[in-house]
């Protein structure tokens, strides 16, 4: 995952979405105006309405693009993890390491979560935007839960654990880590939280090693 930056190769439609997404993450949907977005992109208001009916349609397009990119990003890391191990637990641990490293490589604090932004400003968005966000969160829950279930079949948990809640922890700690890192202006907060979750997963499914062993 990288920061969104308008590129010269993007179409005006893409540039509108990129500029608007960054503005929404920085100051919120209500404070983001069509006027400032078109000024940044360098087109007229009629040019904006050629691509989008209104700001609501723009946000829906932004979220759809964001979710496609997010899914591809997650899948690329899981695909790499599968290449490195066919053991479900090791695959999951490798994925979390790749996720942590990806967050460590960001040039600054994470810019924010678009889904969280739509939830925090719920009354400002149309139903279809909420439905997109809801479907995405449920999809991620199911994907992580499926992987954790496969792990538990081979590595019975050492403590009683709710695998659905454990799956949700990925979203919870990521969004929480983003909030803390943005508040403290410390980009290290998010990768630290991911690593703690990774160690937590190991403690649940693996027997502790005797002291003095590695």
C-alpha cells in the first residue's frame, strides 16, 4: 500500500478520485469541496460533472477503486506467502510479516482508512456507499477466519479463542494503529501493532519453547 499521488499518466477521472480521496482522508468528506478538487486537478466544474453526477457518486467510485486495490494488495502478499510455505500457520505468519514490512516502508504515517472515514461520517453518505464498506469488512472477516480455521485444524489453539474475533483483530488493530500513528505522528506505531498480533498468533497456536532455545 502506498500513498496516493496524482500521476501525469492518470486520466482526469482518476486524478479527481485521487485528489478527493487524499482530501477526504485528511479533513473529512464534508470539508472536501468539488471546487478545491477541480482546482487541484486543473479542470472546470463542467469537466467534473462529465465524469461524476455529484460528490456522492465520486465517493462511491473512490471506494470501489480503493477496495479493488486493497484486495489485490492483500492477495499479492498471501500469494507470496504461499510461495514460501504450504503450511497454513507459516503462510499466515509470513503474510503478517509482509504486511508489517509494507507499513514500515511507508515514507510517512499512514494516510488513513477510507472505510473508517465512511463509518465515522455515516450520515453523510448514501446507502450504497455503506453497503460497499459493509461488504468489504465482512469479506475480510471471512477470508481471515477461513485461514485461521485451517490453522486450528492442524494446530489446536493452546487457549480457548473465538476465531471470528481473532480474524476481526486484523482490521481492529490496523485501523487503531492508523489512528494512533496519525495522532502521535509516529509511523512506527502501526507496524509494531501488526508484529504484536503476529506474536499473539504464534502464542495461540504454537507450544512455547523452553527458555534458552531459539
